[in-house]
């Protein structure tokens, strides 16, 4: 599996990994802030159109927890997820666990996000390691890629707004 949605590239790697890459026209300090500050996360990380991110808490320290609760606006159903931070080397790297309240894939995932800046463009790579091949394959078959792409498109718009206002 390897595909592009917008400028997001999603690849299955090995038996248990998915790697997503996307570039943003902003410095890595600002991109890192958009991944770690709740007031910024709420403005872009709500998946496909029709959802909102109603709860977003972040305790940005090693061992600190984060929690997201999304709401589907059409019927009011909710979906929650969260995890803990394992490594924070801001603005270069963020390592965190992820699990959903109603697990739609078995086990937990480990997300390693790196931020590499070249000439004002930040290249973000998110390596998602699942506990099992079954978990990874379940996610590959889901509409995750489209929701992620819409979120990252919103992030690009937010970054453009933030850089124009600074």
C-alpha cells in the first residue's frame, strides 16, 4: 500500500507499521506547536468534515497524558482516544501512545512524529507502530487516510493564517 491524498503520503511498512508524510509551508517550531497546544489542535485535528474536536487536553511532559474526544455533528455520537507521551524533543520529535475508547483496532499504537525543516518548509513524518499486523491492516482498510488528509489540509490553512498574522 502506498497512496497520496492531497499532499499526504500514506505507506504500509513491514507487518505492523504505517508511515504518513506531509510537508507544510511553515517553520518546525510553529508546526510543533500546532501538534502540542490544545487551542491549536482543536482548530485542525477533527478528521473528516462533519466532526468536531470537543475535548482536547494535553499534559506535554514525558509520562503526561493527552485526551481527544470527537463529536459527529450529524447524530451527536462521540469517539474518544488518548495516550501518554514517551519522548518529547520539541520541536524535532514527539513519541506518544494511542488507544481508542471503543477500540476499532486491537491493542495500542506507538506514534513517532518527526519534524524536519528545510528552507522554511517542515517535513512531518508520522510512524505508527501497531501491536499486531491485524491492527495495522484494520487501520489500512478504514477511511483513516481520508480523515487524516482533511485534518492536515486544515492544518496547512491554519499555518498559513498564523504565519500571515505574525
